[in-house]
């Protein structure tokens, strides 16, 4: 839950798959001419020499990023000029070049994640209103993907006046356009009339065949809450929790179900306050755990700037919590604060211990976070989705060039990515990490 940053008008300009196919077709034709003009052997050697094994395996939508090439820059700028709010463009590249081939390979391990033919399609666009923000959830039973509007951005018209909306798309409808770069306007985005209405939803996950949302609350009298919503009409909701021993939470942010103990873990932080729709915080920023059968609510971690996204590794042995401490909403950025992912060990009893700094990201801050079925870690950041292996090595990015608060795997090899004013559908080789019993 953050205000917009790095938003810019972009897209078209990106080469569609059709364009790329015809471009590579042209290349083949040229090669054919060479082959007829000279000997087949010479042409084959020339091809090998010019591309090399690695580059020839590279999918059309991907590019290799050589990190060593920018270890030493000829020109660097002071923090007032270049900082967490700026997209880094490595020397020799342009932002357009980074966007044209959005799957950025930082390490060969990323090739297994994207497979041989990754695709990225913009499926919706909203000129100003950040309609595609967070809480991305796949409902397997309805083949739909739910997500929510940003409640805190000035351009949303929400704040104290009205709550952020829940929206959904049909996955099969989005999938129809997988081989196009831009299908905005062609995929129906439908407002979900939750009833009673979920107030300022921000995070969500599958929960016992329904969806649990974190609501940030609104003003003094609509407290932040965990809401459960039926993913089918009439979209009826039930409040699961709305206080800590009588005290209002600050603004509940994100939620995850532990794969083994099935408890509901969630983060609470101050974004409703720094975005002017909640009163001064009355609790410490921290991570909580609800045991739905006993009703027990406990704190499992604190000492964050602003704890934000959270998820578990597929085996349930680790918890990942993002910290967007760097971002103070309407009050700007403090660059000495965390833009970090912390990893905890989850003990047998469900408590967390051994916090380790797993990553510090640039640009922006890590927000929504999810693992794939192999335990690789993906987080929405200031330039798209960044991906680390379980040993905290940055292995790649799905580069969008703008703030990406959250995303979700939506079945085998498919993702839906929320980038505030743009919504994307991606196909990759990796699989999501689902708590099947919750779906
Ligand atoms: C996308 O795939 C469909 C179905 O296979 C095909 O009809 C269409 O021409 C393709 N479009 C592009 C841009 O490749
Ligand atoms: C730095 O400048 C040198 C000399 O002009 C040039 O050869 C080199 O490519 C530049 N390096 C970068 C990273 O821009
Ligand atoms: C709320 O609505 C009123 C009346 O339409 C408007 O004047 C005011 O600016 C709005 N406030 C916010 C915070 O959007
Ligand atoms: C919605 O209503 C159905 C039918 O009464 C009920 O089974 C379900 O638990 C309700 N779901 C929520 C989240 O309130
Ligand atoms: C940034 O955070 C540090 C550490 O809390 C604090 O000392 C400093 O005053 C903050 N800077 C601004 C500009 O708020």
C-alpha cells in the first residue's frame, strides 16, 4: 500500500511477438541467402561465432544483464539526483531496450523459471486511477483472478470518501491474448460488489475455498480488519478479526496462510495514516498470527520500518516479510530506512525466529512477495518483479519499468501482475506455491 511512484505513460513501442517473429523470419531469410551464396559449412560456423551457445538459447522476450559491466561507472550521481526513486539503466542500454525484452536474466538459473517462450501481455490500463494494485488471488473454482485498487493514492478518489474497490478478470479471457504485447481494453475488468463491502482491501490470499482480505480501515470508525469473502455471487463477506484486545490495528496490509499449521499470518503498518485515511497509529508496526479455531492472536515479529508483504516457503520452514520502511506515503521517502526482505525460520510450533536480511532492493522497495513451487522468491519492486533463488541470489526480473506492488501465480506457468495503472498477464515455466487445501 503505497502511493504511486515511477508511473509513466509507456507501452506501445514494445515489440509484439508477431513483430519479433517476422524479424527473426527476416534474419533466417538473410541467412538462407548467405548459405546459398557461400558454403553451408562457412555459414554454420559464422552463426555459431556470432551468437554463442547462451545467447542462442535466449528467448525472444529475454535479455542477459551483465552485472559486472556496471560495477564501475564512469559517472555516478549524488543521492539527491539518483536514488531509490530512479530506474537504473545499465550503460549501453535504454529504458526502452529494457522494456522491449522484459525478462532480464541476471543468472542462468532464471532460464529455468522463464522457460523457452515467456510472454508478457498488458491486459488492462487505467490512465490515472491505480486500479491494479494488490491482493492478487486466483480462484481456481471460478477460473478468475481478483485484485484491488490502491486506497491511498491521491488519484484513486478513495481516502475518507470511498473505499478501494475489488475487481476481477476471467483467466481464460486473459489467456486468449498471451501472444500479444498489448491487449488493454479487450479483457473485461469487473467490479466485485462485496457485501457487506470490504473496507479498503489491500492484501489477500485463498482461505478455505474463499478469499481472506486484509482491510486497511477508514477514518476512526471503520477499523482495519480481516475479511473473508465468498468468491462467487453474492460475494458475501464475514469479518474474521477487527481488533487486538480491543485496540484498533493501524492498517492491516498483507496476509498468508502457513502451509502446515493453516494459521493466518498478517502484517499491520501505518500506511492508512501516512496516506491520510486513518488516525495516528495506536500499535507498534508488526506481524501477527491468528489461530482461527481458538481465536488466539499473537505477535510473531517486530522491529521493522513498515512490515508489508509476507509469504511462506513451500515447505513452510521459512517466512519472508518485506519491509517498505523507506516509503512514508504522502511524506516521501527516507533512503536510510529498509527496502528489505527478511527471512525467518518457522519453528514447529509456528513461531518465528532467526531473522536474516535476505535482500535489499533497488529501485523502490519490495512489496508483495510469493515463492514458486521450488522455493525461489519473487517480490514486486520499483521496476517490476524481481526474483531470487533460496540462497538470496538475484537471478532475474520481469521488468515493467514501474512500481509493481503485487502479483500472483495463477495456475501452472501463468502470472497476473499489478503495476498500479497497468495490469499484466505473463506466461513462464515456473509454478506457483499454493496451499491447495485453502483453494
Ligand atoms: C496468436 O495466436 C493465435 C492463435 O494461435 C493466432 O491466431 C494469432 O495470429 C497469434 N497472434 C500473434 C500476434 O502472434
Ligand atoms: C567509460 O569510459 C570509457 C572511456 O571513454 C569507455 O571506454 C567505457 O566504455 C565507459 N564505460 C562505461 C561503463 O560507460
Ligand atoms: C471528498 O469529497 C468531497 C465532496 O465531493 C470533496 O470536496 C473532497 O475533496 C473529497 N475528499 C477527498 C479526500 O477526496
Ligand atoms: C456466504 O454465504 C454462504 C451461504 O450462506 C455461506 O456458506 C458462506 O460461508 C458465506 N461466506 C462468507 C465469507 O460469509
Ligand atoms: C530518516 O530516518 C532516520 C532514522 O530513523 C532519521 O534519523 C532521519 O531523521 C530520517 N530522515 C528524514 C528526512 O525523515
